[in-house]
């Protein structure tokens, strides 16, 4: 029977992975699926590479979703993005000039746990022998100002930075991949929820990034493109002042690792449903976010002074 | 119900501290009260004029509202029955047809 995937409902991990295999099988010239490692509980960390076979000099964009388990709209967006990338004319054209690495579920163990046990779980499911609490905040575990302001060193806290940087196998795997491909990856995008914001570095300090004018202009154009869909307003700016100061984030690490355009999206909503964004809002949320991500990706094809 | 109905009667309450004193009050409150902060993700990140959304169990909801009234901190209920919203969000999986 023909494989039907409903992009307007939330899926458990197994269905998302089946869908990835199907995309890989049915689009041999545009999709390449591979694993970059295994999670704490031993699950593969799958990534989809989109675009015609990567030439050494072809620029690339990294998109990860599901770093925080309870933010289900993130994986829903990554699935939506892949479908659009493979079907829309504009995106197909973009794929001739760019590659996209899409990781639909970064925190696979936590995501499964949020489906089976605790709907509002945020962290990984790693276990630190000495303490009774589980999990590390994936977005506090990166080797950039690790475990400083805005992170907690207490294992029971939701912003626990972990016993050491890159202690989480999921973080270590992504960091290794981004380090290996950093000459080609020109944009890093991490999808979170909720607050309706588009954030860029720095998170860990109140300072201005060197390429501020290019990044700021790109963020402005991206939120304008997003607004054009359904008039949803997203705030944008440096994470430290737009949201709050936090250390050890993937966005800051990606930027410090040489990726000039690093962003974090906080998708809908601003608090009416919070993490329980209804499935009826998947379509508008993903449609508007596609426009913003398209704007960022297209920006990479033009020089910025 | 989903998750064995564990969120029945739970609520999500929003408050917005408008002064340094209110920020300190909420930080102390949520450092002690083991609550599920939805935003920001830690009590230490609470800041003036920033929304604070917290998920509390049915028992704690009344206590929290009483404490907020006592401190004259405005608040409103974002989600009055979390279990119902959890059920609404992902629909009943059995109704899903996937060919």
C-alpha cells in the first residue's frame, strides 16, 4: 500500500523514523539518510541530507528539531520542511545550490519519554550515578561558557548543564558532525517552542557579534517573511536580551565554531496553549516558519559585506 | 486517559512580575516549590516584565494563587484542566487512519 504520512498530526518517534526511511527510499537522488551516533539509551540519531549529491564546495544548512522533548511542534516542523523541500518548486531550485542536513528529533530518548510517561519532560534521559534525578538540558551542555549564568549545576533542575561539556552522547554526536563539516555549513538553525521569537548569538553574554549587520538584517527579513503568511508577530534579536542569558547553548557553540549564521526559533505560541499547541495549528505554524527558513537559506547565496 | 490521567486537575498559571520585589518573590517561591516552569525554564531566569508560566498540580494551584494574591501579584489561568488539553492536542490516536 502507498505510504501516507500525515504532516498535520504529531507522531511518536517510531512513525517519524519510518517516515525518514520512506523519504530515503522514495527520493534516492535528493535524500540521503544516515546516523551520526547513538543516544544514551542506544537509539540511532538519524539525519536526512537533502540536495543533489554534496559537492565539496556546496554550502549547507543544518536544522535540528526536538532538542527539548516536550516541544513537539519542533519535530513536526522538520517533517514539514523535508516534505516542502522535496515538493515545492522554489525549494527544489534551492536544493541545487544548497544542501540541508535535517535532524527531526535531536533528543530521541526524551521525546519517547514525553510520549510514554511525562508529557512535559524536557531533558535527555541520561543518568548520573550519584544523583536520583535524570537528564541533562541539551541546550546547556555545549562547550561554550559551559555551566555559567543561566544554567544549573544541579541534576534535578530543568536547565542542568550535565557533569561536563558534551557529556550527552546526543550533543557529542552533533558537535562532532558540525565540526567535521564546518567548512560547508554556513547556517545553523535550532527549532524550539514556545515564545514566537527568532534568536541569534550571543546567549551567554550581552555583546554584539562581529557580523551583526548581516545577521540582524537576515533575521529582520526572516520575521517579515514569516509575518506575511498569517500576520503572526515574532520578536527577534540577540538571545541574551530578547529572551534571557543562558550558557552552553548549541547556537552559541555553532557560531563560535565558525558558522556565521546561527539561529534559534521559538515557534508558536506565546502561551495560550504553550507546549500543547493543537494539531490544527501545525499547518499555519509550519507554513510561516518555512518562509522564514527559506529567507535565511536564500541569504547564504548572496554575499553580505 | 492519556498518561493514565496524571494531569487531571492540573493547571498552567501565568504571572508577570512588574517590580524587582515581585521578581525576587517569584524566584524564591519557585526555587522552593518544586513546580514545572514552562517559561522561563528556571526560577533564576525570571525577570521583570517577563511572562512566567508554571504548571502546577491541582492541590498546589490553590496554594499558589493564595500566595500570589497575598503578594498582590496579578495572575491568570492559561490552562484550567491540563489533562483535557493533553487529550485534545494529539487527538485520540486510535482515530488516526494511516494507509
